[in-house]
């Protein structure tokens, strides 16, 4: 069995909220996601990112 990391919809709105100092569900999510990406890539495991663009 192969292990892969799939990241779905890391929304720009969440990053905008963090950048503007507003509350969000998980303020450390971007750092945690980056750490996961780094670890999976270092281990040579597959990574897939999917972005969903929403227009408000």
C-alpha cells in the first residue's frame, strides 16, 4: 500500500484572515500544512494539492 498526502482547498480567505490578524479556525494550519508537505517530500512520498477557487 502506498501512502500519499492530499491537501484539498487551503483557501486564500483563511490566509487573508491570518494576515489581517483576525481569528480563524486554526491559525497554525498553514505552518502545519507546510511541515507535512516538507516531511512527505523528504520521504519521497506522493503529494497532491487541489485548490478550489471561490468568487465572493
